[in-house]
C-alpha cells in the first residue's frame, strides 16, 4: 500500500496523476498556456516553473528560452519527462524539488511561474519568499491560484468548504497575506474569463540588485535533472 502523501503533496497528485491531463488539463490547461504565451518571454530568458506537475504548460514556452520545471511529486514529473522526451524539448529541464526550499542561488531566473501551487504548500508565504529569492531584481513572478474572495458572502463560502478542500490538499488563501513581507509586488491581477474562480497575478520583483562583486546567498548545488 502506498504511504499517505505529506501535506504539501496534494492527494490530487497521487490519486489522479495517471488521468491528470485528461481531467484537470481541460479545466486549467488553456488558461495556463494562454498566460505563458502572453508573457512574450524574450530569447535567452531563464524561467523557473514551480509545481510543473505533468507539464501542462510546457508546450507554451518558446524554445528560445530555458525552462526549469520543479515538482515534489515523482509520478507527475515522470509524465512531464515523457512529454519532454517525446517532443524533443531541449530547452526544458525537470527536477524533483520542494517549493519551500529551492536549491538555486539567489537571482537565478528572469521569470518564475507557479500555477495552482501556493494553495497546496504548507507555508505559502515561505514559498513566495523562495520564489522572490531566486528571481532576479526586476524579474516577473506569475501566479495562478484561487484566492479568498473580497466579497464577504463568497469569503464565508470559502471558509465553509475549507474542511473539504483541505482533505484534498489545498485551501483558499488571502492574496495580500501570501505576498506580505515579500519584495514581490503584484502589478496586475485579473480573472479570465471574468467569473473564473482563479486569479491571475502578474508581479514584479522589487528587491535591490546586489552590489557589484558581492557574492549572492546560495543553496546546496541543485539536484540532477529527472532522467
């Protein structure tokens, strides 16, 4: 019998990984790919996708950038790697890694993306802080997530169903609380279509660039990519 997943490994990943693309791809896939394409990522840019899952977004990234996708669920990563191999995406590297403890040096990426992830990790603020750490000053963070509504009636509904959603491994969050204390500042938040449950956040990293010659704070060397 398979061991119960730890809290930040949502049951959705383990119980539905084999049908994730067929079920959740129809719900999330078009939105995710549309957002990636709208970024107009320039040639040579370095992109980190946190919680890449089965790789629903990978076909949307231009081949002139380099994409690193990380996830904590090996079953999902295996499916994503099969896509990478099948399509010959040489610009994509996949790694097994915890979103709350990224094994990259400071200021490593021009873009960081996180789609339907921050509700799953135990400490969303810590995850966002890690994304900000590895994101270059002036870099772009893109988040898609269900955040608690500012409408009091809908906010109460979120709290009412939270015991159920927690059993599935996710919960509604307050957007301002998630970004509190981080140098990343949301510049645009919107929903597409307008009545969608999911908010798209485009944010800019406003941290100060390190002084010339200063050594960035780093982590342990990054683990080897998924074979």
